[in-house]
C-alpha cells in the first residue's frame, strides 16, 4: 500500500485549521513493519495537549487533502502517527547543530522527510530513545 504524497503546504493548511499552538514540526514517511505511515513530530506550546491529538490531526488532514481522505474511506487505513516532543526540543537540536558547525540549511530538520539522522538527533534532544506514538 502506498501513501499519497503529502506536501508541506497541505500540512500547513491542516495545522492552520486547528487550534493547536505549536513551536515547530516535521513530518516524514516511515514504516511500522511493512505498513507505511505518516509520522509527525511536533513541539507544542503551553502545557498538555489534546488526548485525541492524532485523531484531530487525521481528521483535519482528511478535510484538506482528498487523497489523504481516500486512505480511510477507500483503503480503510489511518496512516498518521504523532509524537509530541517536549518543549525546547527543536531549540536544543538547533543549538547542538550550530555548535557542531553545520551549515545554516542543516540547523533545523526539514519540515518534510527529515533523514533518519535528523530524527534520531531530534529524539535524543527530546530525551526519547525512540519514537512514541
């Protein structure tokens, strides 16, 4: 099964329809066994977050993108996984990369399709050994 290509504009549109206050995010395609999924790593502002955050973002993406919506209605799959990162994670990531002397373009993970290295570093800065979701 393939996931439709979700672009940065679509994710921005979906996030803008929500009431979420966030610092930063990155999204990429990952696999759980052989099942493709869309994994969002997001740092929220403020304390706590919605218990139904994954469901909320899934519904919002489905409203914005008809191809994403078809995944559930036609194929019966719900590919979104969300990992909420602790406050300051992206800032720590940035600081570590800056101290390492990386070029400007690598100081933050790309919003779309971050590398395995980027995600591993992000999770390390978050104090998470591996993704939760």
